[in-house]
C-alpha cells in the first residue's frame, strides 16, 4: 500500500475514535464545541469582537466588558469577511479596547468607527459636549418634561416669571386719582391679565446624559449665553418647562434674541398718561394728577 495513503487512513481512524469518545462522554477535549458550535470557522469567515454588557455614551471599552465568562474567551461572533469589510466592522479587540463611546451600544453588536469619539477623547460627560457648548447638571424635578428626553435629544427651556403686583396697584392708584378717567380706561385696565409671563430661557440645548433613577439628574449642554440665566432660574425654583425640538442632524439652528419682560409695559398707557403737579391756591399747596401735556 502507498505509505501516504496508509498515513491518511490512520489519521482518519484516530479522529474517528476521538469523536466517538467525545460523543459518548468518555473525553472532554472540546471537539464537539469546535465541530458543532459557534467556534467552527468556515471558509471566508472571521471572528468579530462584541461587548457582553450594555455600554453608555462616554464609557471607555475595557477587556472585562468584552469577556464572555461562559465561554472563557472574548465575546465574538463569526461573520463573513465580505460583510465585515462592507460594514467596516471592527474585528480585533485592539481596535476597540481603550476607545470611548459616542453613543449607546447594546451587547452582541459589532463595533464601527461611528460608535466612538475621536481617539484620545476623555471618558465621561466631558467628551460628549459639542464644541462651543457648556454642560450643566439639571435636577429633573425642576424642569417639567426633561426626564422624557433621551441621549442627544434637542430642546428649548422656557421659564414663567412672576410679575410684581405693585405695578398694577400703581396703575389703579393713578386712575383713582384721575378725576377725568373714563369708564373705558377702567375696563381696559381690568382686562389686563395678571399672573406670570413666559420667557425663552435656553435655546437648542442637548441632552448629554439622560436622567438616572439613582440621582434624578439630567446633564445637558447649553449655549454659553444661556448658562447663567438657566442656573439663576433653577436656583430661584422658578417654573421651567422643556419643549423638544425635532431632530436636525448637522443643521445650524439660528438663535433668536429672547424677549425682554418689562413688568410696566402693559401699564405705561396709564402711568405715562398723567403727571402729578403742585397747585398753589390761597397760599396752600396741593398736589394734583393732571393729563400729560396740560398746563
């Protein structure tokens, strides 16, 4: 018999015996796992590394987060080399270990470059703040609706400002002193709605870290011009509302100038329509309210 053929037959016999022993439980060489499980690498297939736990934006990828305790190996899945190349999946652990995530990542999902911040980025919230913005921690209980937003959602903040009742009282006093006040003037004053006024507080903010049950804090990124007013409103326990903006990937959102709230604006027609003058009659000085423009 040909020596080469004899050697091949002997090798086949040895492998057959090993698989028989493995199948009957006489040995535990891992041959069944290699043959029938995920560890079999078919032609044109390559292992692609994946996380075993959910990963959050700003989190750094480490080896323990990729380690599969059951299989005692780095977590991976075999994919065709063509698919890996087409989707630009990261296959090797060294391509992802040490990188900081730019967006959430579920277990058993392949990594791509878009999942990560630029190399060298710091971990945590700092690396997630868009250029030109400032991060602010917000107590979710103080801003109505902000706890409903997710990562990278855009929003505006509006604050309700309480008006000083003394201005209205001044206007009423002027009308009382004006003997010439008409009924129409009094009805016009009565029609002015009291209560707080709404003011735009922050524009096109972004959620950097959504609220977590353990602390109830949302970390947001704001335009620098909106930071001081937002902190003041939060410190004053003002009523603040959050309204979401539609997604606008890459779109430049124009800022508007927040309206100034003048508590006297609605009452100026009363306050500026008259003036107080001194009238001397018979050696006595008396103060009177007269219409503006009168002598």
